[in-house]
């Protein structure tokens, strides 16, 4: 059984409310002073407090602040019940963290019904509440606000820029947005405008924060579609109060209550005449409504920022902000747009009525001492609002279903497209493999015949050919062999692109020694000093890394063939990408202007007569290094040598066995 | 040189046949070389069927040089059938081909090839390869005892 504290110095109020609560099965503990309330709170767990403001031993709102600052009572629902007529008191209570503020004289049915709603909301699981997104470029402010909101029971997301924020909104669908007006990229107003343009996000409650004192900023915020506006120099608690209000305005009532017009309703009555306001409030309270009377348009707007209401009755002719302007401003706020607003006037003025309706009033009624018509209009407006809510919910459900169907279709189509692409890629790969295979097999056969029969002619018919014929046949053979080399290199290039990577630990030093030994075996007549740093290890595909070394060391070997004192080194090198390896020689070098060209297939910087080669080797090296997630680059000086440096991506568990 | 050892060359490209014969001749291999130009003919010769029904039983080859790409039955099909047949399962088979694809190498060895030689484009290298083949398979290599073949 729920326990409610009723803190009020009036015995009548304590008795009345205790009775009303007991009648609906809620236990109420009456307290005449704040001291009694404190004791009661220590004795047993309390689930709601009904709190008077003027108490013999202190101020109720101060007590409320005390409750909010203590972690165990920070979320305790508090319904303030006060005789203070001034709007500023009401605002002070709400901004201090009151969940509801009811004026005296009160309607006991209303108080109990609201109290039960608050108890119900408290019992509902809070975990599925959508998070609040903070967009602010100041990390200090973000963290301060995050702490405050978390204390208020919200989960919090944050972003440092409008762009990041919009991405988060799309991905996480927060329940509310707090955005700074001034941001490094797109500004806060633009963020809100973009949210309003998106059909799926349009309903997101948005609060614009600004450091500026400028009143123009507020208009800018409303213009962009913000639901509320908070200056950053105000107390942070104000932000919580505004947030609670926009969330309550935006929240959908549970479906079982949706069709009921019997729930507790709060009506804001705005009129500069205290007499009329008093009569109007009395008449509406008699109907079971809670009435908030305010005396000007300015007060109405200020109150609406912290207090959600179900209906607004607005006098047309008031000093200061008139009825039209007040109405226009209320209707400019997305979460308040749906609140039924009835314009009141002493005039039977057709022109004024039309103007009122044109700025968004839902109805228009002439003031009279007979409140029956007014009450009927209020009932009608509240009913209309219910029906509209219901319709909107139905529409939203349909839209949601449609959206889900569209999403499902898109996901299916994407999957189909992807499957199609994969199949196409596999087919292309098979084709490429078949192509490479026949190139390897069929293009070589004729070359063998060309070379073989040229050789046969040279051997069997050397005399008949004469020296010139023998020279020509020698050229035919050289051309055939060069073409065979090209074919082999191209096949290798295609093979290193296709082959599956088998990454394991590679002893680079040992691999390099083996490659150099092979070079020495092929050209035993050359004297080349080769220094290989011992103990170099890396995580890579051993077979492909051997091809890299064959090409880089092979090139160094080849291009030092004319150097007087050929010297090649291979060692680790520090690069801006981290640890790498470098092959260095003192050979022919090249013009660095063309360094990028080197790695493209068939690009050569030396003529074939100078140094042999197909121009595919470095393209193959680059392809292999690419596949290892690394980079390879070259530096050189003509006539003084070249350095080729490469890196590979660091892999996790590189020390483990390769696949 | 083992003069009784017959070499069976299974090759469809007449240029390659001519060059192979010349390479063996240049490398002093004087054994009899029987040439068949497709996979079916190779099996007929070995199993003494079809055109080779009347072949002398003693003329079983000492080594088979088998190209991979052949009309009718390709080299791998021929190899698979040779290895599945009691009469031919022990005859050494050398794959002699243009391919250097890993997949061809692996499949050949998986099916029981004894050796895999890639035909070089350079004819001098080809002669060298032929010399090694003749030396190894016809002279150094101990063949299974007669009757077991």
C-alpha cells in the first residue's frame, strides 16, 4: 500500500486529503510541520509528498530543495499545494523541482487523481525511458548538465557538435534534446530545424540553450521550432523543470486513459481582471478542474515554460503582451501547439474573433456572467483534443507500421543486392582465375615453339643462315624470352592479389639471407656487400613477403651492377606510420620526381638496355604491402642509390600461429 | 642408359612433341619414345585396348610424361585412372606442362604424380630438364620388379 505524506498546517486540509486518499486505498500520514514531515520520512518509506508552502516552521519550497538535494529523495514525487496566488511563487516551486503545483482552493478529486498519476508514473519502469541528448561544445558544461540530469533520473547522451548530435539522434532516438545555440559547425537552431524537417523525429522535444542575454535569441529559438528556451546563466535546476514540462507535454498517455475525458485536467486562465479571473476559477473548480489563474500574457508564457496544462483560456484585451501575441507565441511552440486555446473577449467583435482564430486560437467566446456556455466549450475542446490525440495515435501507429514495412523491405533489398554482388564478385573471380590459367598455359606454348625452333635452326642450319640470319634469330629468341618473363610477372601480380593471406610470424632476416643467397648463386661473378640486420621479425604472409624481398633486394642487386663498391642493407626503420623496414643501396638511383610512377605496372625509369626488367615487380610489391595494410615508398638520388621503405599493419596476436 | 625403358609421351601440341623429342635427342636419351596425342589414346596404349589391343605386353613404359591440357580426357583424368588401375598404378608419372598454378601442382601430387616439371620457354633450359628427367627416371630410379607393374 502506497504511503503519502500530507504536509499542511491547516487541520481541515489534512483531514480532507487524508480522507480522500484513504477512500482510494492510499495511506496518508498527516504532518502539521516540516519537523513532523522530516520525522515521518525517516520512519518509513514514503512514495509521495503533498506539500504546503507557508508552514509554521519554515518554507515548503526550501524543504522541497532539501529533498531534491538528498540522493534518497531526489526522485520522490512532490505535489505542492499552495494558497499563494502569485505566479512567481508557482514558478519558483516548479523550478525547484515540484512535480505538480496545485493552487488553493483546490479540488480534492483533482489532487488525488494527480497524486495517483504521479505514483503510477513512479511505479512504471523508468529504465525504458528514452535518454536525453545534450549537444554542447563545452565539455565542462556537458558534464555538469549530465550529472544534473542523471540525478533527475534521466539517462544521458552527449555530443560536442551539431553534426555528431544529428547522427546520434538518428541512431539512438533520444526522448528529448538539449542543444546549445552556438556551436562550432551548424548552430543549435539549425539542428532543431533539421529535426523538425524529419518526419520520424518531428515530435522530439527540443530545448535551446543560450549564453546570450539577447531577447532576439528567444524568438530565433521559437522560429527554429524549439519547445523551450533556457539561458545558460540561469540556475541549472531551471533546465530540469523546463525539460520535465516539455516531456510531459510530449508524452503520450497510456492507451487505456487515452479515450477518457475524466482524468484530472489543469486549466490556465489568463485575464487582467482579478474579479473575472476569480469568478471563472471558481466556476471551473466546481467542475473538478485545477485552475491556474494568471494576470498577463507574459506570466502565462513564463508559467507554461515550467507547467504543462490541458487547456488555456486567454483574454483578448490585456495590457502588455496582448491576447493575440500571447496566443501566437504559445502556438509557435511545437509541444504546446496541441493545447486547446480558447480566446475570451468582452467584445462581440467579428474582426477580433477572426484575427484570434488566424493566430491559432481553437475557439472564441464572449465573456459573460453565465459560465455554462464557457464550461461546455471547455469540455468540447478537451474532448476534441482527446479525439485528435486518439486519431494521431492511430495515424502514428499506421505510419510506424508502414515505416517498419519499408525498413524491412529496404533491409531485404539490401541483403538481396549484397548477395547479388557477392555472387557477381565470385563469378568475376572465377573468370579471372580461368583467364590467368589459360594465359599461363596457352600464351607460353607458342613462345616455347618460337624459342625452340629458333634454337633448332641455329644449331642445324647455322652456315646457311649466315651471321646476319643468326643475329636475327638471336633477337627472336630474346624477344620470346622477354615475353615469357612478362607473362610470368603479370601472373605473379594477379596471383598476389587473389591469394588468401596466411599471416604468421616471419623471420625477415632469415628470409632475406635466403633471397640474397639465391642472387649470389645466379651471379657468382658479382661482388656485393650485403648487410642484413639480424633478428628482424614481423607478422605477415611468408610467401608474399618473400616476393617483396625478391623484388626489393633483386632491384638493389640489379641497380648496383655498375657501382664500383656495391653495397646493400636491409634493416628496421622508424617511420611516421610506426616501425618499418628499409632496403638501401648505393646503385644507379632515380629521379625522385617520378617516385610515384615506380609502383604502377609497366612503369620503368631506366631503359631495358640499361637495366633489364618488366616494370611489374614494384607494382607487385605494392599490391602485397597493400594487402598487409601497410605502405611502401621510395626515395633516391640519381647516381647515388635508392631507399625503399615499407610497413605493415600491426596485428593483434601477431605472435600466434598463422592461419 | 637403360635401352629397354620406353618413354610414353602424352602431348597434343605437335610443336611440343617435336621439341621434346629434340630435347631428349640433344641430351643423349636414346630410349624409345612412344607419342600419343590425347588422354584416351594414352589409356588405350597402357591398358592395351582400342588401337593398341595387339601391343606387346613387354613394352610397358618405364616413365610417362603427361601434359595437363589434353583433348578428350585431360592429364589429371588420365592420372586418376592410371592410379586406380592395378596394372598401371606403379608406373612413374611426370607431369610435363606449361602451368605453374599451385592448384595444378597440388591436384597432380594428390592424385599420385611422381614429379611435376614446368616446360621452360628457353630451349636450352628445356634440354637441361630433359637430360635430368632421362638420368633420373631411366637410370637412377629403381623400378618396381617385373610382374608387379
